C-alpha cells in the first residue's frame, strides 16, 4: 500500500488530479495508522487534564506529582506487559492507557484526601501512625473498588470479538497494577515529607466543591421522595429508548466523513462503481461445475443479484466460459453463451487452465465441486448486510436444483455475525458483572440491605446512557458495547467509598442525616474529584479518529457525571427514606 500511495502521489502531482485509493487492504492499514495517531493523542492530553484537575481540586503540587507519579508507573508497567504478549495496538486497545490513567488515579485521590484529613487533626499521632491508619482505613474500600472495576472489565473477556476481549482483560490487569503501585508508592513518598500544615479553601469549608456538597445534602434530606420518584421515571423512560438502539459493525462506518478513505469510497461509488466485496458459493458433488444445469443455476443467481440496487456487478466461472466460447467462435456475440454439453464446458475450462494466465482456482474448486460468485456492493450498513444475506439464503433454498447448495461468504457475513456477537456480549458481560459486583459489595459492607440499596443509584445512570443511545441514534458497536459493563464497574466505586464512610460515621453518631452530612463533607470531596477526572479523561477520547471511540468517550463521561449525582443525591435520599439498620 505504501508503494501504491507513492505512485498515486506522483501522478497527482503530474496531472493535477486527485487519485482515490480504497478497498479492504487500505481500510485495514488506515485503521492501524489512525490507532497509532490516537494513542499519541490520548496519553498526553489525559495527563494534562488530570494534572489540571488535581491541582484545582487539591491545591497542593505535592499531591499532584505523587498521584501522577503513581499512575505513570502503573501505565508504564501495564503497557510493558501488553508489549511482552506480542500484541499490536488496535482501534479499541488505544483506549487502554487512558482508561488505566483516569481510573487508577482515583485510588490516589482517596488515599491522599484521607491522609490530609488525618494530618490536619493528628491528635498527637506520629506521621508513621497517620500513614498506617490511612492505609488500614481507606485501603479496604480502594481494594474493593479495584476488584469491582476489574470484574467489570474482565467480563469483556467473554466476548467473541478479539479487540473487545483484549481491551477488557488488559485494562483489568492495568487497574490491578495501579492499585498495587498506588497503595505502596504514596505512603512511601509521604514518609519522606513533613506533615501538611497549610490549609486549602476546601479544608476550611470553602470552595465550589463544598458548596455543591452542601446543596446535595440539603436536597437529599429535605426532599427524598421527589428525588427517588424522578430517578424512577428517568429509569423507565430510558428502558423504552434502549429498545431503539441499532447495531453497526461496518469498519468504514467507524471513520469520520472527513477522512480521505471515506471520501474515496464515496467518490468511487458515485463515479466508478461499488467497492464493498460480496461473495457467494454454490456447491455440489465433485465435477458438478462441468454440468450445464449447474452453470445455468449460477447464471440465474447472477441475474438475481443484478436486480438488487445495492449490487452493481458480479463475476463467476460462467462469465469466463461464455467469454471463452465467444473467443473460439470468432468473437460472435451470439456465442456468448454456456455450451449445452458437459464436454464442451470441460474443453473450454481445460483451454483456460493450461494458458499462462489461467487462474481457474479463483472461480472454482480443484474438483469442480464449488463455484464462486464475486460481486460489488454499496457501502451498506450492518442491517442492510443482514437483509442481503437473508435474501440470498431464501433464493438458494427455493431456486437451486436438487444436489446444489448455496451460501453467502466473505466479509459481509462477518459483519452480520458480529451483530449477534455484540448483542450477546452486551447481555452476558453486563449480567455477570452486575451480579458479581453487587454480591461483592454486599459481602464487603456486611449488609445485604446496603448492597440492594446501592443498586439503584448505579443502574439509573447506566440506563440513562443506554437510553440516550437509542434517543439520539448512536449505534451499538465494538466500542460502545463496553459502556454498560465498564460503567457499572467504575460507577460503583464511588458508592463503595460513600457507604463505607457512611457506616463508620453512623457507628459514631447513630444518626442517619448526620452520617450523610459527614460522609459528603469527607469522602464526597474525593468522589467529586475522581468523577471530574473520569469525566475529562473519557472526554479526551472525543479527540480520537474513530466514531465508536468518540461515542464511547462521550457517553462514558456523561455516565460518570450522572453516576456522581446518583451517589451524592439519590443514594442519600434512599438512605434517609429506608434508614437501614447497621
């Protein structure tokens, strides 16, 4: 393809015209090139946004550098492990470093936030004691969030699509690495530093985050019933729109319309002919390809294909035989037919096979049992591919003579089967992740009731995201299929930190409202910070080259914000209403 491009550039310069190059090989190479470009865009952009958010929310450069150091080591180790496996980056796996970075930094924020909280009120405790106590208290929920997030990603390993499977498994491994690095690197760094004495606006109860948390507290405790009702209505509306989601697997549809290859496809379809290859095969017993009845069946199927407006042309062994027959009859157009005897057909095929340029195996099996029909179709969607495949299957079932069978093959059935893979992956991975995550949550909290309560604020945001896909016509594809499973694994992290803090405060106060207030003013700050970083981190994917990656980043970012509202508004409202016994 490099040589082809060089030739095209040469003649573009000489002629002053545009030369379009397209097709499956150039599509695959373009996907690889764009994947490399994306990974070089995502990592520095995510890093800059994370640094900016950490400083704005924490106002301590030491905290910023330590958190970035931990996540940087984690990404380096994770990508080193990825390289050791010998795998290459793809459209999907370019997201792995970004995901590890934005998810891994969450543990750093919670640990640092809790360390500062204890350092402000040391009560005579030494720095060693404060660090030890910080890890013993916050380490358990951090471990739990690592497990739940890793479970969410790991369930993608059940997918039959290799890019989805690799993205899920390597991100899960990277998250575990990030936890191990963070839980050891941060205490190590602070063991060499003095206890912090300077107070930030957040420490003194000022700032935008404190104001936001106060508003959440007032709303959730004053109007818990309306909040829960509104949440339930949004959930039901989302379920309705989820039924309208379409599935798309066409690689060319993943590219933006401004990409040169997309423009090349459009130009060729409008001015030259269709580009997408469609392949069919008609099979019978050995030698059946020499029978006039068989070749007549192939010819009839070609005529049937030409009635489809999405298919422009076809090529089969019948075209070769008719052309050869006309050639040996002095190019008489009346001879452009299939001979009516087996011997005449065999003679023409032998003549072609012994010629220097003969490539009969392109058209027919070596034993003449199977015949290939190659066509060219428009750049059709996955749904149109499915309709075309079903149409061909119906024709084969009703029109082929006894002893012959037909089937569609090539890349189009792959697109069709991937639709089923995507739907199955969505259902299976989300169901398994949902069950395991909330079972682990109930065990860790030692309360089935709290485990059930935690389901509500996490399922509403995910349902809203999936409903938005149906409402705005965003397709379910190899990237967006991961949203629900990934979101449930990440969104539940804030729930874990909030409920763990809520339990600790309730043991002291024995008052639900006061426990909610204290939890919001402590863990709530770290939850807001991590949610902002996750939101911005996911939105860096909007700068990617692929539409599925853009949609995945956009929708995941929105999910993080709605999950934040669910954890800091809906969850407290439910706790006020239920008042669980702890």
